[in-house]
C-alpha cells in the first residue's frame, strides 16, 4: 500500500475540489436512496441530491448531530444492508443509547489507509515497534491503530487493559519505539518512569502519537518531548464516529492536515450555523466522502478548530487546521473519552433504578490522572446511617459507571438541597 501518496495528498486545488464534488454527489445519492432519515431531511428542505453541483451547495443541506444517532439506534443510519457490514462498533452517545457504526470491507480498507497515512507522516515505518496504550473507552481506536500500523508493517503491541506499571515494563523491555496514547496517559507513564528511577535513555522510545485530547496550551506535548527525548505528534479523530486520525501533523507540525479526500470539512459559527470568516475559530462540521456503511452528512462534531491559511512546506495540499481545546457543546473530555451530562444522568438513573435527586459532574485531577467525579444527592433509597454501607454504595456505583464509560469514576454524596445553593 502506498503510504505517502503524493497523487492523493498533494493534489492541486482544482483536482481536490473536483474529487470532493464527485464523492459528495455520490454520498448524497446513496444516503438519499438508502437511509430514510437523510431522505426525509433532504425532502423536507426541498433538496434534490442530483442538483448539488457545487461544494458550496452543501450549505443548504441540514445538519446531523448526536441526537440523531440515538433516535435511529441501532442500525437506522446504515446505508448498506447488514450483510455487507463486516464490523460493528459501539461508542458512547449523548443518551443511554450508544452510537452504533458499521463498516463494509471497503470502509475498513479506507480506515487502515487513513491511519497508516497519519502514522507515516509521523515517520512510523516497518522497522518500528508500536505500542498502543489507551483508556478502555477508546478501545475502537486501539483496534484501528493496530490495523493501520500493521498495514505499514510495524510490529504492533495491541491495546491491553494492563495498568501503567505494566505498560512501562513493556515499553522498556520490548523496546517500544512508537507509543500511541493520550497526552495525559503519556504524562502518567513519564512520572512513573522517573519515580522508578529509570532513565529515558534506557528506552528505545522515539515517537509519541497523541490522540483524543486537543493540544494543551500549557505545553504538555513539549514537556513530554523534552523530558523523554522523543518527538510528539498529534492526531485528531472522533471517538463516536467514524474513527481516529482524520487529521494529522506532518513534519512541519504547523496544524493538522485533514484527509480531505475522505472528508469534507466546514467550520461554522455554532450559534449562527453559518461558516465563520477564514481563520476564525468555529465548530468543525464533517461530511464523509467515501464511507459506505455509515455515511455522515454535515455532522456537527462539537470540536472547535480554525483553518490555517497558506500552503504547508511539506507539499501536502490537504488543508491544515488548528485543533482548539474548547468545545461548542457540553461534552467533557476525560483521558480522550467524551462524556455528556445528559448521558451520565441517564446512566445513573438506570444503575440506581430511580431518578437521582440532584447531580453534578466534574473532572478532577489526581497527579496526572483525570477522573470523573459524580456528585450525587442522597435520597432515602440511597441513605444509610452506616458509613461503611454508604462507602460501599459509592464504590459500587462508581465501578458500574466506570465499566460502562471506560474511564475512572468516583461518586461523592451530597445533600440534595445543597445543589441549588451552589448553583448546580
Ligand atoms: Zn504539512
């Protein structure tokens, strides 16, 4: 498989536009024909997919958001029959219904190529030993990085559920040269390394591929580079759909190149729903151009980005974006995993068996480790005058939520009346 494919990555402006238009037309047609939701959306707005003749015509097509995944759970947005789907992924949604996405054989080939392309841009090659260390909540990405890395014939140590101590042992003993992880998990390993009196020079590690978290303006990536003597590269992806490495840093590391041969991107003002001025920050809206099983049309990612103008010295013509940390929705990002307050409330209700009397959710950091803290109002169904019993309830609820979400969760009890008093 060609890893750096100049014919694709360096296509000129006109060629790229033509390629995107043809792929957009075909995506809209297939979605119209095969997905009743998209057909209704287009019909309601009096849009005939056959009359989309310019990329700018897309602006008249209605948006898709996470609520649509929940409404059409599980297979309502699939554009191919299930017999053509060879893989089904589940990710957290905004409600109790997870997001279910499917892949055809061809979709999997495309994803492998996208991940391989992004890894190759970070200099990963067949002589590398690549270790994947991600939260359970990012298991799907672990699988896709494994496939992409195998496609460039790196030796892959796949995602496992091992604790950081064991990950560090593998990193050292197996002579890992590339680590795919989140910046926070990498920082945790770094601290552990120094606490264990290991010298970074004892490691073969040279490359960090950081996923799931927008670059930290405090310079965590730079800190990792300096202290571990490595180079860090950021990849952008969507944890809900369709996967990792949609956009990636090149050698210049000046923004992230978006794989525009497979995605059409818009940056909009989340309040006004129209495109922002070039270079201004806004919400990233994506339309898939080659996805067969689970196409997305004008999907509102909730991620904030801004376009970087001008050509990149690396020669790629794929447009570059800066991935910003703030979001345009209420999602909280914990170790690369996105969670939504509405989803958390619904999950708590299901676990408790009744509606919780007041909730508040926050991210708390202990050392390098972020976790979700759930403040829960104590009602008579939860209350016990035995402290031990309350502690057990809190541990049980926390571990059940952690199992569902794939991130660490701690439950703290609170008087129900005190939620209003502190404005929550
Ligand atoms: Zn570049």
